[in-house]
């Protein structure tokens, strides 16, 4: 048999790692103030080690006024006091390392907070040396009521204009996200150097092993910040990506950032970076090992499916075929190149994958949660698991708008209700959208037990910062699942152990190919590594489905399935059943 050389010849720890994402506000409260904290994370490291993860990625824990849950940073070098102290963070990093795991932190450098000292200086006068560290522009004019008109027609990702007016200097500042989240001007050399030193260098010096780079495609804006073309004539403001995403200097900036990291780290550890680039065709450029930009990227094609490109909360129908194709976009570019990919279905900006892509009915939620774990574990790239995903957590159910916390939801609700009315069809459509797609579904506190009222996240007498998902009362909690060998938690452990055991084909496998792509109930594919070929058959329906082995296959050996009793001679999958085989 001819041995095919793997196209990616240099293994790295971060390629083979399973990385567990932690949302610190919601993970574990150690001091009963209702907020998760760094000591709470430290107390649960043993749980994560037992799960089988190799690294943790902690969402922003820096000082912040919390307009956008810590993604509005006022000091990159200080822990937000509610989460603890810098020393608490250093202890967390050290304890993580002692357990043989890596520590990855969130790098939020497209924007900061209006409370950051850089911005305070910048807004103090038009002649301040830091004025050009942000995007300041005079009004385009004034409307009939004397209100300033924004400099261009860009829409904030959270709704409304992407500009906030500052009364102190009578100019607008650009902020693609929340109203007090000003974008940093990466075209200014001094600004970039300060970002590298404060946000990156400080934490490299504390021993972190990598960075998840927030909004990594947004740093190079279109020169002059011109009006965007009209993509949606129903909206006054247009999606900002045309003028802000994957701009002319973006690769230059990431190569410069990588050089800074390489120069700063002297102890030989390999620092990984994963960039949130969302959409675009630059994945192979961003992640080429020879180019030294980022280690890997997060694409959004698969998690944005079913959501309108014009407005996140407008749901649109999609087929399983479209989902398959979108998932493959995440890793197909790796084949035959020196690039790398990521595998994920959930994060802090996404709803729960079982509700989105499986079945969250009581009958099938465990099975479909296991199926999704099997699917993710079988794909090529670095695997990411979001907190609660390993429990098979589902979306929040039947919540009134008042219970939602996210600034994105609140801002858009206010805009739509003001424009169309609170009983309008537009509001009803929006509410259906958030029921399926809101970020809050993933942000409710982690359920550690079935104990009321706070599921072990914090003490019973404490009011948590955000409402809990009532599903903890229905067995979706860590304690109940630990004691149930048939739980989603136990199956995730099996998947991660199997992925390590068969890492050549499961992590590094290449020549991925879907079988029966048009099938609207079955996901099946093959991929290989040298003389090994993996075959997956995954039933994404609540019906029995027949499947066939790949053409030319004479025999099969089961690697793992999500049903306890599997007749290997049968070519029928039960509802939400998945199997992985070696085939010859």
C-alpha cells in the first residue's frame, strides 16, 4: 500500500489540544457575591482535568465598567475586582500548569472602554497626542432638530449607528460595538506599540500560553471611513464589514503582532493564537505557518447558518446540506497546506448547539448532545468545548424579554420597539430570533448541582448576577451527570479520550469527503491518515436511517458510537445515532 505523507508535518500542542472556554461571570462563584470569579475557576480545575481538556481559555477578566461583559476594557493589566486580584489570576495560571494544562486568555484589542486612560486622554482635547489613537470625526451635518449626524452610515454590530457623539469636543468617535467601546486606531504606530506592550506583553510575562484574539479581522479600516454601499434599504445604517473587515493592512498587523510575541517569549514555550475573523476567504493566509500570523482562526459560516446576514436575530431556513458545507469551510482549506483549523459549535456569542442543530426535546436531547460531541470530535482541527456544552446544556426556555441581559438584545429591542411598536410583527420576529439565537443562552450560570435555587453556582442565599437556566432541575447539571454513566458528560469524556487515542486520523486526518451530500437527515464522510481511513455515519433526525459503507470498503471496525447497544452488522441508524468506523 502506498503511504501518503500527511501535508501538515509539524505537530504542535495546540493542534492536538481540546480547549475549554470559560465565561468567568458564570462559571463558579467562590465568595457568594453572585458573580463567578477566578478562585472559582481554580476550584474546578480538577473537574476540567477529568473531562480530558488540555487547555482553558478564559474570557476577559480585566478591569472594566462591564457595558459589554468585560469586552470593554479599562485596564489591560488589572483584574476586575469582582473577579479577584492579579495574584488570584497568577495562582490560576500556575495551578493550571501544575495540572499539565495550558492557559489561554482573551485579547480584546480592536476596542477598549471609554474609561481607559488612553481614551480619557484622547477625548480631553483635539490636540492631545493620543487623539489619533481613536477615530474622531466631526458631524456630517445637523438634522432639522439640531442633532449631529454621524460621519458615515456604518451600523454598530449591536444596532444603531456605529458612532457615539462626545459633547466635550463636539465630535463623534467610532465604536463598532457598544456605545462606550471606542475602536482603537491601528494605523497609529504608537497606539499599536502600546497595545502590544500592555495587552500582550504583560500577560506573556505572567506565563500565559496563548491568546484568543477578539474580532481579529477588524483592525484595518478602509481609509477615510467612507459610507458603506446600501446592502439593506430598510435600514438607515449599513453593516460595517465592507469598511472594517479584512482591510488592506490586516495581515501586516497580525505579522507584526506575531513578531512581538516571538521576541517577547524567551523560555521556548510555543504561544498559540486563535483569531475571531468571522467571515472571509483569508483563513489560509491568516494561518499559514510560513507567514507567521495566527495559529488558527474561528470562522462563522456554520454557526451563522439560519441567521440573516443583514440582522442576527432574523431567522432564515436552512438545510442539512447547507450546514454540512458550512462546517467543512472551517477546515477544508487545511488540506495539503501548512495551515490549521478550529472545530467548535458553541461559545459565549452563540446559543446552545443542541437547540440549534440537534433536538432539545426531553426524549432526544441527551442522544443528540452525544451525537454533536461525536461529530465535533471526529473533525480535523483544534477542538473547542464551551462551558456547559459537556453537560448537554440547552437554550433558555420561554423567557420574557425582561430577563435577557445582553446589551445586543437590549439595544436592538429598544430600537425596534421604538420604530415599529412593542406589539408589531417586527418585534414578534425579533423575539422569536432571540429565543433561538441570543448570546444569553450560553451565558447563564453553570449548573453544578440540582440544588435550588442556584444549582451550586453560588450559595442559596445569594442572588446570582444572571438568572439560571431552569434545565438544572431536569438533570442537566454536573453532579447528576457525574453519577449517571449514560450522561452527556460521561460521553464527552469518551469522545475526548478516543480523540487522543486515534489522534492521527481524528485530529490530523486529511482528504475529507462527504458521502451523500444531498441527504437531509444523514451526515456521513470519510477522511484518512496514511493507511487509516475513518468513516462517520451520523443520523441528524428522529427517524431510523439506512447508511452504506463507503464505496470499495470491504470491512469496518467500530471506533465509537453514542448508543450503548450497537449491532455492528446493521446498516440502520437509530434516531440521533452516530458511529465512527475504521474502514478497509
